[in-house]
């Protein structure tokens, strides 16, 4: 299936889920997870009607997106990979949302940079719902304290994000994230990838992050990333 046809199928799934699932969000965002994809492939997706992309690495995003956004200023870019504090300045300048805030020190650095530049970038707290040691994200039991810290320093937090463990049913993780967001009074739920986006939509996802289903299988990653 071509990219445009796939996107059509996904849009149809969204409509079907909305009819059958009371928790479904009315207008979930479809994000193209474009790590490893070159600019021509991303432009193909823009042509097919996709306007939001997620990148895992600041450097890769910086190499690809300024030229794309020069041509298509409506294109939005989210960071969905781990952020080091020494890249906060670049990240705040480049991204329209940062979905991977997982520690107070990073929140502090982001707030400081936003205050300095006057640029406000909505953030998500990434929660390691499966408590996997190798995975980024704050532990579920520490999420509330991190959210309180963000609130105290005035960091704009829009919602929560998670990547459930491989090989486990994802629904309990989505349900956990949903419940945490409700408790914290946060509206956005970034959850659902190629293999589980339908389950995430049923649980109220407001942002599905799709890589392989849109772009095809990736070549093996050369280094580590969030997934
Ligand atoms: C790569 C990636 C995705 C997309 O994963 P697919 O399984 O290819 O859809 C989503 N979220 C994050 C954080 C990723 O790193």
C-alpha cells in the first residue's frame, strides 16, 4: 500500500473507533515517526496530507526539517526521543513539542531556555509504564512529583507519553497513562504506534505516533533510541 492509501486506512480506523469507543478522542493527531527516513520520503508524506512528524534525535531532525519547513511552514515537529540537557537549546529552537520530559533537571533546563528565548514549547512527561530499566521515562510512581515540579516552575505540560513494553498487551499501559493524566488534569495522551494504535485510540489517545506502518520497515538503528 502507498503512503496515501495507508493514511486513508488509518483515518478510517479513527472514525470507526470513534463510533464504538466512548473514550476515543474526537480529533487524534496522526504523527509520522520519521526517524531514519530521508527528506524525500517525508515530503511524500506531506504530499499525502500528513503535517506532523516526530523525530528521535535532535541532530537528525536539525539536518532534515529546516528545509522541509521552509517549503511547508505548516509542518509540525515533535521530539519523541530522549533529550540530553546539553541539547536543550537546539531542541527548544527546533521542535513544536517535546514529548520526552522525564526528570526534573531536564524540566528546569527547558524552562530556563524557554524563559530566555521567549519561545514556549508544550511538553509531555514520558512515563515508563512498564518500568523497563533500559527505557526512558519517569517511573509511574514518580510521575506525579515530576508533574508537580513542572507546574511549580511554570513549564507548560500538555500531557503524558508512553511506549509500552514489547510483547506485552499494550492496553493496560494505555489505561494506566490515561488514568494518570486524568489524575493530573492533563489533556493530551501520546500513545499508540504501528502495532497498537487502534488499542490506543480506544483508550483515548490524542496523538498516535506511526513509523513502520506509514514508511515501511526501518533499517536497523545504528545507535540507541527511545523505542
Ligand atoms: C520509532 C518510534 C515510534 C514509531 O514506531 P513504529 O512501531 O515504527 O510505528 C513511535 N514512538 C517512538 C517514541 C518511537 O521511537
